[in-house]
C-alpha cells in the first residue's frame, strides 16, 4: 500500500469522491485546498479523515510543501468552463497549473502520478464516430477552450513521463452524480429540476462519479503505467439524459428540439442578454456546438485492464443522484425551481 497519497483538487466534484474512495480503502490521504471550504456532498467523516493543506496549483511553494513525504499524487484539479471570457483562466489553471504539479512531482521523486484528464482532450466528432484512446488530437471548431486546455495539460503530463515520471491518465466522459448543482456537470440536474424545455439529439459519453473514483484508485494501485484510459459508462443522447433526469425528479420532460438553426439564434440571444445583465450566459457558441455533435466513446480498454470492474447503469446513477438532490433541496432551491 502507498505511504501517503496527495489529492490535488479534493474539494472539487470528482476529487471529493476520490477522497471518499481512498479513505474507505484505508489510505493515508492529504489534500490541497485553497480555502477552508470542504465539499458538503460527501460524509463529514471522510472530510475529517483527510489531512488538509492550504495551497494552490499556481503557488509552487505550497505544492512543494504538500508533496513532502508523499508517495503518489492524484491530480484532479481543473476548472470547467465553456464561456469564451474564461479562456485565459482555463489556460492558466489547467495548463500552467498542471505544469507546476508535474515539475514539483519530478523534483520530489513522486513514485506514481495519476492525472484526471477528460475525453475533451481527445477531441470530438461531428458525425457519430467512435473515439478510442488511439485518437489523435485535431484542431476543430468542436474543440472548446476547455478541451484545448485539457489537451495542453495532458501534454505537460506526457512531458513528465518523458522525464521519468510514472503516469497513468484517465479520460472521463461527462461525470454525473450528486454534488454542487451550481457548478460543473451537476448543473444539468439543476436545469432539469427547473424544467428546462429544450433538448438536442447530440450524443456524448456519460459516467457515474463513483465509477470514476473507483477506476482512479484501481488504476493507481495497478501495475499499469504510461497509458491513458477512457472512463465512460454509456453513450446517450442529450435528450435521453434530460428525459431520465426529469423523470427522476418527477418534472416535465423537455419538449422543444433545439435544432442547429435555433441553437445559433439562442446562443446569440444569450450573449446579448449577458452583456446587459453581467451574468454568465447559459448557452455559448461552444456549448451549442457540443450539444449538436455526436461522439461515441469506447470503454473496452479500461474494462480489459481492470477485470471485475463494471460501470453502474446510467439510469440507476441518475435515479440515485435525483433522490440525493431532492433530499438536500433548500427552500431557496424550491422557490427558484420555476
């Protein structure tokens, strides 16, 4: 068993579930956080079992201190945004921050480095092609600034591998589960709870957050190194996902199809509205393109590498998450539901 594991990004959606999995398996866990705010969506016993250190991936000194006496690093820190105004922030945190983490890991002779990337780093397809780990990155209009930042972050990790770091990279699909529904992919649940009326027939890979956490720890423990793995449970259309979440909440299913033409109008209207309101647009040109694209992700490599591992059926994941969100709804959430 590893001596001590450092989780970078432990207060994030996936990072918190990775902490939960590590603590459940009896590991000594340290986690980096920027403030004393802890993830509310995992048990307090897990939060209390973790050794928390204040720091930031843009602060090299804090990274050096956090990696002192550490055997393994799980790097799960990143920001997710599809707002073009966040372009510089995405590159600063996701790319420069990852370069910092890799450099200090090399300096500290970290034994094993697990990097949480994204299927976005592999690139999307417009016409329903299947993506495997062998897919080569191509410049495309379908690549968001987030995708570009994750691709460049991965390049830093592969550079670290070239300099002697033992790495394993996970490329999860869109992660679903119970978390803070005001951020990350959890916002899909909030929108469905509020009976968002639009759907598209685009296709994407989705995966349960607890499955990604389990796969992370299993790959960390395995002898597999210097490889990447797509971690995606099922390929669903966005319409199928929205329908299942609406059913889970007992809400109305979306009934209006956002065709490519309507989507182009909608993101322009959102941009205009955000200019007057000062709030971030709900829809951008990049998210509109993603919602129309069809990309299927192949998870066979992971299943072959981890005998006995299986993905939770997405219907089951959605039902569980909906029940958890409903159990924790505040009065404010209920008031703003319609």
